[in-house]
């Protein structure tokens, strides 16, 4: 009978690190990579190109960094990995939410082939809508670390990124990715996250409105 071991002798699995901005996802990814260096484990880091001005590195807010290969299409990860005679033991992907959804199949193919895959990704956008890439990877991942930040309004776990334009919460119709604009981000808990212009189905809207009224009484 096989001994119980969450990550048995068979190599190859997916570890997802997800959460909002300011939760330390890149820090956690870099921490895991640093551990590999001590053990002489080979790894390659990738990230999608979202901004032509971006540097070929992943960076944590506390100043640590690692070289990262940028890709336009996720299949380029497979092309790059194939060039190596020996497969890397670990492939890390940062900012995976910005990649094409085919990254899910790429992660699966790597894990099935014996590679340990670390994926760091935002789970939801500023509208509180899931990033489909992250949602799908969470279905396939063997291990999920969901990090939270701190709500800048009340100090509760901050789980949703809030986009501010001129200091005000961004409207629902503003585009998800807008590089180079005068905007800022913060993080809020579910009770302090606002999305002006977000439309809910009537039963949801009515319930939320009437329940708020009833607890005030
Ligand atoms: Zn709050």
C-alpha cells in the first residue's frame, strides 16, 4: 500500500499563490524560489508581457527580484523549456492573470511531464470579477495559497483590489488593464470595496438593499 504523502515521490504538480494586490504574492513566489537555490534545484521564471516598458524581472515590494523571461503567448514557455536538454525541476510564472487562458493547458502539460509549477496571480480584478485564468488554474492546482492584504479602511483582511482614478473608485466600465494612466490602487475588504456602476440582478439588489435597511432598525 502506498504511504500517505500529499506530494509523493512522483514529481510534477501545480502550486497557486493568489490574492489581491499588496498581499505579498511576488514575495511568496521569490521566497519559494530562494529555497530552491539553497538546494540546487533548477528553475526558470516566466511572466507575460503586459507593458513594453517592463523589465525582465519579477520584483517584490520589499525590493527582492529575480530574472524572468517574458512571453507573449503561453506556448512560448513550452518552446523555451524544450530547448533545455534536461527539463527544469521548477517553472515559475508570475502575473499569470494577464496571460492567455491557454496558460492553463501549459501548466497542466508541465506538471504532467514532471515539472513543479509555481503560479502567482491576482484572483479578482478591481470590479471584484474573477480572472478566468486564475479561476481555472485553481481547479487544477494541487496546492493553493490564498493571501490577503489589509483593508485600508478598517484593517480587516483586504481581499479585493480597488482602483482609484483621481482618488475615487473607478467606474465599472473602465478597462481592466490600463497602463501608464494617472491611477492608483489600494485594497479593501468586501464591506469597503466599491464599484460604481456595477449592475446586479434585481433579486440580489433587492435583497442587499432591504437587508441593509432591516439591520439599521
Ligand atoms: Zn474594510
